[in-house]
C-alpha cells in the first residue's frame, strides 16, 4: 500500500497551510496538483478521516468504481468539483496521469461557516458540486493564474468572501468532549440534552454519527502516538481505546490491515504521505 514518493513528486503536489488567521481556524490545509504530461499512473490509498474534503479539477474526468477513484485528463474546459464528508473504509485513488487539481481539507465543523447547504451532510459524497453561483468562473480564473503566490491569494480571498460567523458553541463543546474518554451518555448528561439530540447534531453539522467520528479520531491519533509508544498495548491506551483488542478491531475496520503490519511497513513520520490524506 505504500505509494512511490518519487512518483508523487512528479505530480508536482504543493501543500499549504492557510495564511489568513480566520481561515486557519476552519481549514486544515489545501494543496495544488499541476498537470504533468510526462507523469505515469500513480496509485495510493486514503484512509478515513474527519475532514470535509473539497476537490476541484480542471479539464479532468473522475470515475468512481466501488471503492476506487480514477482521475484522468480530459479535452474539455470544464471545472469538476466534488465534496466528501464521510467514508469509513480505505479508498484507492488512481491518477492515470497528473491533472490540475485544488483540494481543500476543512476541519470538522469548518465548512459550516462557508456553505449554507444542508444537503452536503445527507450523503457521503456529492459530485458536480457547485456551492456558489460564481464558483465555476472563479475556479477557472484561479487555475489559469500561473503564479502560485497569486493563486493562493485568490483562493484564500475567495473563501474569505464566503465566510459567515456562526454560533456553533454547543457543537464545539460536544466535539471536544467526544475526543476524550467521556461516554456519549455522560456527554449528553453534561450538556443536559439527549443522546439522540447529540446524534442529530453530528449528522447535521459533520455528516456522521458521534460514534463513527470518535472511532476515526482515535485511529488518527494512533498515527501520531505511534512514535511515542513501545507496543500496541501502550498505543491503544494512549489513544483512548478501552484495550488492545478494541484498538485492533477498530483499526482493522477502518484500514483492512492489522496494526502490527501497518506500523511495520508504513513510515508515519514522512512529511508527504498521500496515504494519510
């Protein structure tokens, strides 16, 4: 499952953190891929995460076959966008050749401050996603800008123009609690609401139930804690799993791989790991 990072470099992937202080709160990062006619087919696996991922391609074709995405260049002048809010199994991504792409990874709850579209959380993925009337033309302009610094300024200014301050304090507090050892019943009692109401809030604002969010959060935490842990037992407890068997069960459900094999064969300290997008 390990991608060839030399091949990845051929695709000219440039990853950035937001410069603007407002965007930093709601967007984890974004990256650009530039078309390279000399690049060969590249495959990688992306495992479940809690980001809301918005990808935009220019002059490209995207096909979904079971749990695989196939991306290739197309002789069109189209803008193709899709948004993914939920997946609980590994997805294989195959670039038949490098294409022009901009992908934004919104933090949990982040996209709620930019897009007023309750439909985005009712399905795991939306194709042909056009959130604003000026979206397609603006993205064409950004793609056609050849200077990367200007591209970044255009991209950030555009999303800032769509920003709306919303009071999501309760949801933010519940989200923080979900990332601790508190049970969902205890969290409901703490905030004087029902477990059913917590579930409804998660589906409305994040697009997945709290139990799934927690499972993915803990899995992602193991990727960080792995370098500090001596064995799977300490890793499972350090990542808030009940015990090692619980950890292994959830890990395999999300990756289809045993954690012992995963950490033996995957270098989680690399800076450019497409595997973990």
